[in-house]
C-alpha cells in the first residue's frame, strides 16, 4: 500500500495516511515516529507479523 507522510500546518508534527484509501494511521506525531510507522506498515503488508 502507498503510505504518505504529510506535515501538519503551522506545527512541527506529521500524519501518516494511506494515499489510496485516505485512511489515517497516525495523527500529530513526530517525523521520526512517522517514518517508523510507515516502515512498520510496509512490513506488515509484506507478511511481517509484529
């Protein structure tokens, strides 16, 4: 799935969402945590079991 990272307006926070379905997976998180979230979601899509 194509996960996207977006910066929130006038804040130093980010959100992670699926650009295909527009489902939000993380709101108002830090940049490093958002990147980790995307890596985890991609791993789960490829068969990883957390």
